[in-house]
C-alpha cells in the first residue's frame, strides 16, 4: 500500500518530509479513513506514509488564559469523550465524539483526521463549526490559522496544501450562559454514518436567546450554518412556536441528496425534526440525556513507547505480542491484522469486513482496544499487542492463575452460556468484554452494550453474549474466593 513507512519523532521531521515529497506523502494518525482509501485505491501514488503517533504531547487538550480550548492533532474521539473540560465547556463536541463509530474506532480516530477527511457526514466538524473553531496549519514556510468555516471548498476538499500539517484545533470555551447539543440521525445506533446531524449552541439570557449558532452535517457539500434560523432566534424565548419556526427555517437551508440510505425529502424533514428536538432538549435542560457520565472507552494503562528515528520499509518490525518479543523483516506493507495472521502466525484474530465495521479483528495496541484491520503493521514497532491467544495470560484478574490452557473468565462464561455459535466473531467479543472488565469492576448491562457496539454477530441476537459477560464478573469473584 506504500513504499516507505516512517515513524516520525518531531514535527520538524514531518514538515521536512512533506516539503520534499509533497503529494507523494501522507500523514497517518488514527488511519481509520486513510487505510481504507489506500486499500481501495482512492488515494493514488502515495509512496510514503508518515506515522505521527510517536511525536510526544500532541494528544493534549488544554485551555489557555483567554478561555480558548486547544486540541492537539493526536487527540482522539475517546480523548474528547473522557475529557471533563470538553464535556463541561464544549459539550456538543463531546456528544459528537461519542456518536462516532465504536470504542475501537474512537480509540484510534483523531478529531484532526475527521476534519481533514472533509466528508460532510463527519460528526465532529459540525459542533466545531458551531463553536467557531479554527485550525492551525504548519509547513516549512511557516504557519497559518484558518477559520473552520473557510477550511472547506467542497466534498472531501480543503484549502490544506500537500506540504502542511494540522498542528492545532482551537475554539472559544462555552460561557456559563451558553448551552448546546449535538443531534445525530443514522440507520442504526452505532457504527453508522450520519443521514443528518445538527449542532446547536445558544447563549441564553433572561429567558431569551441572545445569540444562536446552528450547523448541519450530511445535507450539503460541506458543513453549513442556518443563518436565517440563527437570526430569527435572537431575542426570543424558546416557546413551542418559536422552536417550530426555527426548525422550519433550518430545514429550508439544507440541500441534501438522494441516495440508497435516504431520499432528499426525508433528509430535509429530518433536519426539521432534529433541530426541533435539539432546541427542545436545551430548553428543557435535557440536552445531556443519553450521554453516559462515565463512558466505556475500552482502554487500559498505555505502554510507554521508545520513539525510533526515521526508518524505511526494509528494516524489521520489533514488537511484543502476548508478552513474546518478535523481530520480523516482513509485513511492512500490511495491516496489523494481516501481519498478526500471516507473519506472526496468530490466526485467532479474524477478518470479517476489513473496514472496521464488525470488530472480529479487535486486539489491544498499547493497552487500547483497536480494529487491527485499520492499523498499519509498522505501528506495532516497539509497541505491545495482545490478541485473543494471549488474553487469558495478560488480562486474567489476579490472583487467578495464568498460563497455558488457562481461560479468561469471559471465555469460561461464553462456554457456560453457549454464547459461541459459528465462533467467527467470538474473538472480537472476548477481547472487548475482557477490556471492559479491566475498565469497569461491575459493568452494568448498558455498559456491556456500549462495549459491544463495535462487534457484530451474524448468528444470534446477542442475548447469550450479554448474559455471559454479565456472569463473567460473578465467576471471577467466585474463583477469587
């Protein structure tokens, strides 16, 4: 898929390579879009992939003395979900990040990558546009700051140049008088692209709307504002009549398309419905309903990485898989899924969809659950990987025994409850459930369902799987005794 894969260690190194190679080079962080684009031939003539995940301190979320929030280019969707600052001072973004994909996707996918991919259906663009965000682009020629509203020129098109790297996302933190939300409509509750999404930010004073920002996704070539509705709301209380008219005005600005997922007429009507729903939720103080206060992330303690200088595809991938060290000269051009199966020889991790939809390839990369089909194999260099073959020996709760032939409590529970049918999806379910047990001492049924949103089973209705996970904690506690 590429000729050279570089693990960059500084921004300067990245900028020098981009300056030299231009359109022949591409940055990768999460890779949840890029890997698919490369495999499908959407991105052509890419010779060099530059992995920026080894550069320190780019995953920080901060707020400065001017009350401006900054997101580093490696901030993932789950970073936003877990951040008290984002939840409190940029709630629409936290809600949108929570709506992206599934835990495994949110652990890898970055907000910066979501912005750069520039699909009008990408969830985090809409709230950031409503919040008045800007992006800072840097090259060897210097840096420039661009308002997000001026960043996009069309579907999957931006003003970003081939020699530039996005190094910062910034936006004003919500004031104490501001309230906001994000509403998404899709064909299923998780792992689905938006049919319509809307972000609403209101400044409420003395019972009326002082100012409003309403942005829409998936209903135009780029994310758009609803200026007539924003103007109409100013100075008015949120009565049912005002909400209905604002929702109608918002619908009127949308220009959706017909496609296999929904007609333009349906999408226009859903713009009206979603806008009204969002405005009512803010008025009634219910905008945070459905957003878990302690969301399931499926990550543990991250391992420290020893960054490596520039290295080409001819060198070895030195990695630790299930506690065993490997040094392999093959697999540089593959995904982590294929590398594990074909080069390491661990075939328990399955390929169901090869596009991050089914979760059969779930593994742990440096303590986080990820979809191995969307991770480049060279990212495993100097990293720690756990697969289904090693889950019992690495995650079995102490003081339970570990070793050859020992099962993790989740594996035992799957056997006990008959939660294994054809078995193809089972490794992914086991991995997600085992990491959930690491994260939550006594997960609720809702938390179990959150953990499994990235895992599909085509044999069953999930009841026995959920029952098995519910029972796994009990079995572990009994065995502890």
